[in-house]
C-alpha cells in the first residue's frame, strides 16, 4: 500500500513538531510506502490525476525526557517520478494555509484522484468549501458571537456591544494577524484599516472570550471522534495561545462540553469528508475548525494519546481498503484493532 502526502517543502517541516511528519512515520511503521509531492507537482493529464512525487524514507523521531528528538537528516527522498495518484491508496492533503489559487488548483487534481478511487484526506471539495474560521458557524450556538465583515460601521457597532473582540484574517494560521480590538481605542480606526485593507477585505470579528486566559484547547478529531487533546496557553506578554508563537502546551482532558461539541460536529464533518481535523475550543466555545493541515499530534502523543498517529493512519488505510473493495464489488471490511475511538 502507498500513501502520497501533498506537503509544503519537506526541508521546512519540523520533525519534532509537525503532525505531517508523525503521520508519515506512522505510515512507514505500518509498512505503507510514503511518497511526497507538492501542490505545483500535481497535474491533470486529461482526466487522470498525476504527480511528480518522491518516495521517502524516514528516521523516526524518538521520545526522550518528555520531548521529541529527531536527527537533522530525518528523511531521505528518492528521485521524483511521474506517477498516477491512483497508484496510492490514499492521498493526504497536508499543505498549510492560505487556501490560495495554488491550493485550490491542487484540490481540483485531487478531485480527479478521488473520482478514480483514491481516498483523499481531507475531501478536496470539503477543503474548498469549508473555511476554517467559518465552519464553527455551522453549529452556531457553540461558537462565540461572530461578525464576518469589512464594514467599519458594522464592526464598530459589534464592538460597542462586546467591548472587546479579536479580529482574524479568514485565511490565517498559527495566530498570524490575530489582533485584539477594544471599543473606544484611539487606534481602532487605523487597526480596522490594516485588518480590512481599508474596507476591502472581510475579516472575522469574534467576541473576546476571557476564558482564553486559561488556554485554547486543541482537539484532534478522526471521523468526528477525538484521538488527542492538548491545552495551549499564551506565553508571557502575548495573548495568542498558538504553538507557532510560543504557546505553552499542557495536558488536559475532554469535559462534557467538549464532548458535546465533538458530537454535534461529527455529522457536519462526515457530510463534508473532513476526516481528520483539529478543533480549537476556548471556554467551551468552538472558535476554529482546522481542516487544511491540523497539528498537535506530536504534543498529544507526549501527553497521553500515545498511539494517535497510528490510529489515524490505520483508519485511513482501512477506509481506503474498504472503499476500493466496495468499488470492486466485493464484501467490504476489516475491523480495526483499536477499541472505540469515541472517548479518550
Ligand atoms: N474569541 C477569542 N477570544 C479570545 N482569544 C481568542 C479568540 N479567538 C482566538 N483567540 C486567540 O487567538 C489565537 C488564534 O486564533 P485562532 O482563531 O485559533 O486562529 P489561528 O488559525 O491563527 O490559530 C487563539 O489561540 C487564541 O489565543
Ligand atoms: Mg487556532
């Protein structure tokens, strides 16, 4: 069996932190061939999805003293070959935002691969249609009060009601460009010019959740069920909790509200083929559903969810096998060796 990972350049990945690397290692452990490609290496040859892709061998990172250690040369990549994506049982689209032209073009190629029977995680149409900052509004009573607008009057009006808010770009990640807006702040006009590009670009304005002081939970969901959870709190002098800005990661557990959020989201995610996602929960409110390249599995594995990557990869392999068996008209199914994923 082969998995192809669509990734940003490998040399830019952090083997001790990136979920993509952890999933590649898990695939290799399970005897699956790991191939990598990039958005610009994908192509449609008439209606056949092809890629210039390279086979990769990984030296696995190891856990030592509560952290991951990886060798500097953590991967060895073979020569690029032009291969049909149908040679892969599964394709994992793991490119970071923004969802720009190159990203969307790649999803069209992946559509063709999916039509031809390759299991694509996440579903390309689901990736195109589901904005990470707006998906929470599909379960709107679980999301913080939200306004999506470029209009200064509307944003000022929301701020009068909320007092404090955050503004976030629609296509950001890692906390980039997320700022606090305060009603009555003398810089508010200028800040709004910056974040909306003078009223030309919609942004997400969310009521500020004071519970952010206790952290931002990241829950990784596989087929809508939790496989790992961590808490991230902001480093000194910073309000954002993202690991990319030095957020402090600690162990946490799912509470009944988290489970309610997961249960309510599951049908939404399943309907959209969003098989592996990372949700952000602040004070029991769903602030974001990360679908492009959710991270946190390395940290979750250090803090209790030991086999999370193996679970994810095995589920993808099983689902890919069942899908292809069904397509071939044979009886589907191999049952997972894992117990129920419903609670961790
Ligand atoms: N509604 C909110 N109230 C308070 N802080 C927030 C809110 N939304 C986001 N934040 C802070 O900003 C950070 C980044 O926001 P998020 O919506 O997760 O975007 P990103 O895609 O950049 O991670 C969060 O980790 C949290 O610290
Ligand atoms: Mg986030």
